[in-house]
């Protein structure tokens, strides 16, 4: 007797943006069969859609934008030395904002290779405007690296509208001017000579001026309290879905 085939279970989140590679890939394939969505949408005039792609091929996020008919999105690709470091994201975005090329009131950023847009970007902007914040990050259940900032971790739990949800830096939407201010503050904590990875640090005092030298996500988690409530998290996955 043959064993029953195990079918892969994929959740079908209502969020217009997916920020999880496995689910984003699944939706990318599904979009190809949804012929009525091909070229169906346009980018809001007052929204810049931004990503970073240092590879030659188009990313998953770019492909979803192309399929849905979204034009004039911005892809950043600057030269950098050494291996890719997530803190480069802060520098790339700051360089773009400081250049004056971003003319819109609002900005949406998504990581290139594990994000996907599956709905109207006008809906994304409308949902953000209903949230009482100037910058809204994707939420995640991951608590990684919070052990280095226990006081922030405890504070985060007091403001979260859903328990077990924390800031994820891979996707966010906000007012352009406010994003510039937050990222300029984050820039103060960048260390061009260091890039610690999970598992390489045993004691907090190995980073005497923490969070200098750590990842963009932990730096932004560190700054959450400073900029709250103008900087907040999409705790209930209204716009972004990761888990």
C-alpha cells in the first residue's frame, strides 16, 4: 500500500506584502496563474517603492512589481568592499535620501530576494495612513539578538499590541523625511570595520559601545524606544507578513 503524499502547507496571509522567502516563492508561482492581476496596478504618485539588489538578475520583489504593472520603482546598487553586510542597507538608503532623488512624501522599502508584493500598492499606502505612525516596520516572532539589549526587550513587550511580535528591518513604510531622521540616527551606530554575526559574541562586553558594529535590525530595535510612537511595528500583519 502506497504511503499518502504529504502536501506542503502554505498559509495564505491577507497581507499585501510577503516577507518570507518560502511563502513569497509560492505566491510568485501563484501570481503567474492569476492573469487578471498582470499589469493591474499602478504606483501611487506620492510613494517611492525601494529595494536593494547587488546581483545581476532581477529579484523576487522586482519580478512581482513587474508582473503587477508597477513601474518607476527604485533599485539601489552601490559598489562596496568585502562581503555583503546588512548595515550597508542603512548607508545605501541614506545615500539615496540625501541625494535628493526621492521626491515623494512616502517611501516603501522591501528586501529584494525574500519579499513579494501581491496586491495593490495603493492599498499598502492606505493601510499605512490608517496607522498612527510615521514609520511602520514588518513584525516577526524572532527574538534573536535581543539578549544584548534586555532593557529594550522588556520595554518592547509593554508596547506590543500582540505578544511575541518584534521589529523586523526587512520591510517598512513611512514618511520619507522621518525615515531620513531615523536612519541618520542609526548611522551613528555603524562601524565600518566590524560586522558581528550571530554566534560570534559570547558576552555583551565584547561590544563595549553596543550597538555599534552590529546589524541594521538590532540597531533599529535599539532605536525603537527612542522614536516610539512615531516609529512602530505592524504587529498584526496588516501590511507585512513574515510569520
